């Protein structure tokens, strides 16, 4: 985690999604004061998960910017059993319940994952 002066008029905390864990987001945000901005950079799967964690810890949409550098891997949220799992395909089988799923274009901000709906 690092700050980047001059990127925004407000101080900016940058989370590198390749190295920061979801569990690190809460403590990092707890150290910030009003006026800070959060920038998350990395592969789509990790960026969405970190963004969801930031929102869960009280960050606002207006305080977060993201930069996705790789869109191949995704996290899917099974609409049937609520299992989260990684994938790179558009049609998958949920490892939690075994249901065949179609990966929708809808992304859940809360889960940081694409919706997996019954195929």
C-alpha cells in the first residue's frame, strides 16, 4: 500500500491488488482520515474483491477508483447456493452445489463477483 501525491487534490491510497489481501483493507481504511481517496489497481478478479471489501468497511463509491489490468479471471457468485469461486469461462459448474451456471454480465458490488445464474 502506498500514497501517491499529485494524482488527486486529495491524498490517495493505492492498493496493488496483486499483493494486498482482502483482510488488509479494513485496517488500511481505518488509518485514513476524511478527504482520502482509494485507488485499486490489478487484475479484475482481485480488484472487484478489494473494492467490495472497501465498501463493506465504509468507503463510498465516490472515494474509490479502479484500474483493471487483466480481465481474464473472474469470481462468480452462485445464485443457487451463494458459493463464490474463480473461473475464466462463460459457462461453468458450481463447485458448491454442482449446478450448471451461465456467467451473467451483472457484477455484484457487495460480493465483488459476477452473477452465476442457472443455465
